């Protein structure tokens, strides 16, 4: 009887392991799954800007976070907005005129495509417009509070983003559709659009 139970557990373990590698490994890499998940731990990085763990309660924050010289407010630890502001300030040396608000506030729905967003100091592009997203673009999703991420890779069929405060998912890919020069990101989950530094756009 004990032997049969042991064999049953072994088979179950093998099934779980195979399921992980076949179905979930891309979304949840082994390095993330085996991470300690202490709040504030480093989960990933892009251009030496760290993505920190905010745990499983997305609405929770762990105090305010400022630049090293205290001259610029990144946002609340370890929310998605904190990461994109820190990335733009530390890596792209861009200080947003208005860095406050929820994630969905970073995209002004009243602006036309390819228009300067004065509050963020960035060029704004609508999803479905004729400008393809680029690496380093700030991508904005709608919702109750919204969500923001940084485009970390782009090819002809998909984009990859790096983000903070999506539990166990610092990287995520979305389908990129080019229909007669109109670029649409996503299928079920579509962003409002993306923002970009004026220089070189």
C-alpha cells in the first residue's frame, strides 16, 4: 500500500513538472519561480534598472522612493509607476513635468496620435496608429488604476515588456499586428498606447 502511494506521488510530481515546462515556463521562468519573493527583492533588470518584488497584493506599497539626490520622486515602492519613472529618470535622464497619478493617468486620451504630452514630456502614440512601438517606450494599459511598463524588445509579430508589480511576471509578451501600416498591440488585453522621448522619434 505504501509503495503504491509513493508511486502515485512520484507520478503526480512528474505530471506537475512536465506541465510546468510545457505550459508555464515561458511566462514564469524557473529563476522567478524559485526566487525567495521577499518584498523589495530584485526580480529582473533592464539596462541596469532593477525590477523589485511587490508581492501578491498589487495595491500595497512600502513607502515613498526618491532618487539618490532626493531631487526627484519615483513613486511608491514597488508599484508599476515607480519602475517606469525610475527607468526614465535613471537610464534615459528624463524628468517628467508631472509624475503623479495612477498608471492610466500617464496617457492622455484627449490627445491625437503622435502628439506631445506636456504632462509627461513625451510624444504619445495611440494603439492602432501608424507608429510602431520601439524599445524604451512607456506603454500604458487602462483599468481601474491602469498599468505601465517599458518596451524591452520589438520584432515584426510581438513586443516584450518589462514591468513591476505584476506578480511573478516581470516580463510579458504581447502580439503586434501590422495591418496596412497600422500597429496594434494585444488581442484580449490591449494598451491605450505608448509614449516616447521626443529626441529621435
